[in-house]
C-alpha cells in the first residue's frame, strides 16, 4: 500500500475545529503567545532543531488539550516535541499550560512547537527516517460505518508513519473504543512495517510507567471504559 502524497485529497480525520467564541484571554493567547511556538509547515522545524542538540524528535497526532505532550516536553528537555491539533480550544489549552509554566518557572520552553492543523501535512513533507516517537492517543473513533474511512489508523497512514520514522522508532496508539480497538488490531497485524510488542493479552492494558493520562483517557475511565495501548516498533520491511 502506498500513502497518498496529495494533501488536498486526504480525507478529513477530525471533527470540529472551532467552538464558541473565545474569551479575550484565550484570543490573546492565540494572537500573542502562539506565534512563539507555532510552525506553519515542516521546514520551519529545521532551524529550531539546529539551535539545540535534541536526542529525539517526537510528534503527537491529535494532542487535544495537550496534557500528554506538555508534561512530556517539560520532563524531557533533551527531546523535541511537535504537537499537532486542529481544534482551536485544544491549542489554547496547551498554550495556557505553557504560559503558566514559563511564568511560574521564569523559563522559556524551547522544545515544544505546535502545528494547528492536520498532522499529515507536517509528516508528509518531513524527510524519511525523521521521527523517533509517534503518538496517536484516543483518536476520534468515527463509530458509524459510513464514517470509518475517517479513522486515522489505517494501512495508508501506518505506511506513511513507517517511512517517515526511523528503524526502531516507536508508534504508540491508545483507544477506549471497542470497535476501533478491533480495527486497530487487524490493521497492525496486517502491516509488516510495524512490529507489535505485546506478548500476551494483558500487555495492552498496561500503560508504561510515568504515563501522563490524557483528557479522553480520564473521561473513559470515569465512564467505566477500559483503555488499551498499542506499542509498535518500526521494523521497515
Ligand atoms: C478524541 S480527541 C483525543 C485528544 C487527546 N489525544 C486525548 O487523548 O485527550 C482526538 C483529537 O485528534 C485530533 N485529530 C484528528 N485527526 C487529526 C489529524 N489528522 N491531525 C491532527 N489532529 C487530529 C482531533 O481534532 C481531536 O482533538
């Protein structure tokens, strides 16, 4: 399977990107604070990487309210993080956490950037073998049969991610949605590029130590749904 190189023809995998009118504070985060961290395309990442010597390049597809990538970026200054999220309220929330951190600690964050759009636009224009870690956490489940073509986890995207990440790179996918869970299992078992690290049927229920729970993960727990995690390694066959 080859991935679709034509950006315009990509089928949309996310829902709404705007909600109610933003408060003045939130508008100001977008207008005044976001430009310090926003990347508009892949090429804008490169000069930022040259400034520091980062060990790993990590991208999150659909960072939502941003807790996972924000905390990981703060805890791992040696790594460079790219948050991709088209939903404006999500972007505003990451920015609010970043601004508070900088204020409280009197320190700029230099290892986290934000792309306010479809992650595939960044990934497709990256060079091959670029990413070390990729996260797709609680992707939109698109439960109706008619909508399932919108699911981000599919063969085409798995192949794209395999090409753009290094051999030995990790891809972590989590979901609490039963039918998506089944679809992901069949997708990864069919994909020769990604090796699934699970040894037995309880492995996927165990999240790594120091895992930062996401907003949707907490919501699932509150509503009594179990979450599972798929940890895959790029073996590029
Ligand atoms: C159900 S939410 C989960 C958010 C977060 N990861 C969490 O666990 O709380 C899925 C998010 O993925 C985003 N998304 C979907 N397709 C995307 C894409 N192609 N690129 C970037 N973000 C995407 C959506 O806008 C949405 O915010």
